[in-house]
């Protein structure tokens, strides 16, 4: 496959997650922060994920929840999940409940880190995979966002479902980053700035929490004792 074809299919790859470590999330194992960006505020949510066949993931038949926030009650949801196989797949984004979801074709290669970024600027929702917005259904025009206050959870959904995959590189911004910013920053730590809501470098290597280095002291809590893994 040519370099251009690889970029068209999988996006860019500039070196993998910016964090020192990651986690293996499976049943009952995920990460959480108590307060997500809520309401109709602009936001960027970045997550690195590696669907790993060696973890027993039923490739092609299972869903990997990427993150969830808000609540399914009163349709105040903002969540992302991936369903796919080695050759094809879909990222499903829910806003204001699954009745308002949309999906975007984009395969994620097995046993390889991929960066998933969702942005909302008050007018449009956009999905980026490794810094590239997929051609098919990569964005949706909407002003209907009204995410309920509550935690944001990585690696699980509102029903507590999770799957065998590695996660790393969690970052939240209170502004919608553009493609150039995402490409320049997805594989490196960024310095504290007014729009940086939280960034977890995952330098600890063990334990049940991870420190936020954005200057906002938003500590990430690890539920179910997920194993730490070196990047």
C-alpha cells in the first residue's frame, strides 16, 4: 500500500501517544474524571486507543467504548464508541442520546495506536482519526448539544460495557481545535494554556490515580485496577 493510501485510510502517524504509560481496559476497568465539559460549550476530547487482538478482543464483532459523558436520561449524552474489523469499521458519536447519533467509516488497525479526536465548536461536531477528518460523515452540523453535567469516563459506556483494548493520551480542551493543531500536538505534551481543561501525562506507572499537568489539578481516577503499560 502506498504512503498516500495509508494516510487516506488511517490518517497521519506522528509517533504515538504523548503519555508515558497507558492502560489495559476490560470488563469493569476504565478511567474517570468527575466533571466533564457540559452544556453546549465548545470542546475537544482526545483519546489514543489500540484494539489489541492478544487481549482476547473479538475482532469484528465487538464494540469498544471510547468515552462517555452526560447521561442517556433526557437525551443529554455525548459519547463515542468504535465498532469494526481489520478492514472496515465505524465510529459512532452520540449527542443528545443515541437517537441523534451519526457514524463515520474509518478502520482502526489492530495492535496499532490510533488517535481519536472529537471537537464541537457550537455549530459542528467533527471526528478526526490520527489528525485527519474522514471523508465520509466526518462532521455533522448541529446546535443541539446540551450535555448533562457529570463525569467523563474513558474506556466504558453508560451501561458499564468495556472491552479488551489499550488506552492512553487523554486530553480535554475547552475549545474546538482545528486539524493543524491536532496534527501538531497529538503526539506531544502541550504547555498549560487557558483552553487546556486537563491533560494526563501518565508518568506514575502504577496506582489508582493519574495527575493532571494542565494546572487545573483534575486528577484522573482509575476504576477496577486496570494494568499500566509502557508505551
